[in-house]
């Protein structure tokens, strides 16, 4: 079994699609978005030059943990996740990989 931490920069819909893909794979025992890394809602300073702009924040950040059934399945999981991220215009990074 290997554990991966994947950082996904995308909106919530893309993150859910990524989780759906990972959970549907035979190579995956478990997958979950473990951290909500959205910026603090109070970070918008009303005196800032960007205050009140409608597009103050970018896409969401998600930390997805994945447990694979064995070490040899990691490459298949990463290939599938990378292909989906590219197709949906998201950024996917491998943050940590425990074997």
C-alpha cells in the first residue's frame, strides 16, 4: 500500500470529479479531500485597492489523500489523475508519497 497526497488547484466541481475518478479505480483503497485550504474569509481588507472586486479569489485548493492497493498501482493512479486534471484545466501536484 502507498499513500499519496495530491494538491489540486481547481473549483469544487473539479475536485469532486477527481475524487469520483479516484474512488472508482480498482487500484485505490481510499481517497478523500482532507483539508479545506480556502483563504480566510476575513483576509479582504476594505481599504485595499482590490476591495469589492467581484473576482477577488482564484480557484480553490484541495489536498487529496489517496491510498493505493499496492506500490505498483501508484503510476496508474497518477496517470489517471494527471489526465483528468489536464482535461479539466486544473493543476495537480504530488505533495507527498509514502511507500
